[in-house]
């Protein structure tokens, strides 16, 4: 699979498109004034405890207080609270020695929020979900700092290795390396990307994350809530950190600053990939050049068409998302069951892409075309699981119910991507009504009278092809012929396919437009 990252810097922010085999699968927008991105760290103030929900509302500077549930407190919540208070009061240059910080006992899983956050203290929190609709951000006290190969988790000494690394020998090797190089009071999660990496590479990644934690300590000194303590990397670098692998073969950027920063970042984390970063400056719009604009127009909206002629209807409600699969005009075979299976498999692939592309989260109910054979239903479920494997968001696919419905749950991290692909009609300006052609020809004739009266000769009237066909129909008795006779041959009617239905313009004998 070939992956390409196309980055378009615009006045409103930065648009990032991820292509897999030339097909658009993810679209992200990083606004210039964006706040409360997933991964950002804030010093917040507990404002209200809600025992009934076993949750708290925390002021992090958003117009709506952020939500913190007991299950997101982290087992080391008491250690974090003590650390926060100590770091705020600390005046030591570079912060105190975190390796000697005394950790507190873990909190119990079935505890109460008011037992841990009594007194409404200041607390260091991490954004778990961005603000969505009228809801404020969702928070976590389980602080994690992701790197390219490892994730740093303070307040514990646990080393865990990704389950996606299947070799038991490799898992043991990585665990031994990390345990030998990590510092006290830091837990480490070894990512899948660490497979095959040597001690030096892992040590460099881990050292950078420890340095980041020290900067958090420094930023907390004297801080007053609400305050941002640490920003997550830009969307571009965070995507590269998580996705960059041997499949990536192109990163194209139309902004010199972002190009320079990205190239430096790639040279740092994967020097062998530095050559894939290129600067786009040929004058054409970068998203048009790589066919992204067209894909956006065809991929968003209520109806999504597929190559076979089948199509999806995607509806959004307050509680869930509903996708209806409809068969197309092409038949794979004369066997109805086989046709249903082929259409459903094609739809499953497109649905998996749509969930990533629109970043649809929550509950998704899919109404596939009915199939009778259990083995075909099994094939569809296995295919759906396979197509969803590339999705970084946590998700679950349930078997098809007796009503023929498949339920999918997908983690919602930020507001759903919603792009309006409809355009206002230039003829009616969205009203659905246009002037009568009888009035249109009168308007043209009135303007011709005016121009010829004011000494304009050899005029050309340019109209849309449809109006041109109407005005020239009948040859000798057409409206165009009548104008030619009326104005002594000084009028020619021409068509232009770029004109909308009721548009018309006048040009002199030199081809210059005459403004009325």
C-alpha cells in the first residue's frame, strides 16, 4: 500500500489529506486558533463534584467546564495531585528530581470521585476528547506522552509491550532494553513501531520524552489555573509520528515554513525518508493537483456512489448514525445471493473509508442488502473487520443481527468532519426559480437597442448553450435572425458553455466586453 500526505496551508489553517493508493481516507483540519486538541495538558481547577455521576467538572479555560469521570482518574491520581501542588510551589531551576518523588498508593477502581478530589484542588489534566457540539472537553488524569517508539507514563515503573508485536522473543528483547534504560518513576509502553529497533534508537526517543516531562514541571512552576502547560505536536507531526512507515512514499506541502519543519522532523525520526518530502509551488492548487478536491466533493454528503453503481445513504441523528446500502445497476451474476454479497463487500470497504474520512464516532448501524446464507454473512463480518484494521480509532464490529443489521461502535475523539458539497445555483441564487426566457430575450433586446443607439456597432451577444439553441432555432425566423435584420447585421449570437443558464454578455468587434 502506498501512502501520501498532502498538506495545504490556507488562511483558515492547515488541511491535511492522507491518501492510500491514491484514495482519500483521512482529512484533517488544524485551525490557526485551535485550542483543546487531544493530548494537550492543562492545569485545571476542580469546580464541581457530581457524586451521582461519579465525575467532576473542571475549569480548563473553555466556555464549558470540562468533564472528568472517575474511570479517567488513573490509578496514580493521588500521586498526580501531590506532584501538581509540589510543582506549582517549586522554585528550583529545572524542577525537582522526579526520580525521588514519593508515589502514593493507587486508588481503587470502585472508589468515589469526592474521596479523591475533595477540597476541589488544582490538577494536571490531559485532553481526552475535543469539545463536541455543546459539550466541553473530556479529560483524563492518566498522563501519557507519546513518542515514535515508546509512550511515557509517569508515576509507575511498569514496562508493557504492544500486543501487535507477535514474536515472543522480540517482546522480551524490547522489554529488557527498556527496563535497562528507563528512569525511576516512569512507566513505558513500547509501541508496535519499536519492533526491530536498537537500544540507541529507543534511548533517544525515551530521553526526548523525559525532557518533555521536565519542561512540564518547569511550566507548572507558579502556574495559575486555568493554564495550558503543554501543547501536543502539530497535527502534521503527530500523524507522521504515528503513521510513518515504509509504505509512505510522498509528503507534499505548499507552505515553506511547514515544509522546512516537516523535513527537519522527518530527518530526525527517519533520515532515510527525508527525500519523500517535497515543496509544491507550481501555481496550481495543491488539492486540485492531486485530485483531493474532487474526492471530497464525491465522498461527503448524504449519498455516496460506488463504482458498481451501488450507493450508500448516510444519515446522522443525535443518538447514532445510520447507513443504508442500496444495490446498483450492474449485476455481477444472475445469482441474487452472489450479487448481494459482492455489493455488500464493496459497501463494507467504502463504509470503513467513510468512517475514517468523516471521523464518525459513537454507534453506527448499517443496513446491508439481505443475504440468506450464513457463510456469506460470515464473509461480510470478516471483510468488515479486515477493512477496519487500518483505523486508528478504537472500534468494535458486532455480528449481523436477525434483522440484517450490523452495529459498529467507533471512538469519538473530535467533532465529526462535515463538508457541504452542494453549491448555490448561479442562475437562481438558491431560490429555485429563474426569470422566464420570454423576459430574458426582452432584456437582451432592450440592451441591444441601448448599445446600438449609443454608437456601438458589430456587437456579439454571448449566452449559455441552452439559450443559444432557443434564440437560433428556426434559422430565418429565429430571434437571432430577427435581431440581425432589425439592427442591420450588427448583431451576432454566440454560445459559451461556461455561462450559467440566464447569463448573457455583450462584446464589441475587438472582443472587449461592454459593461452596462
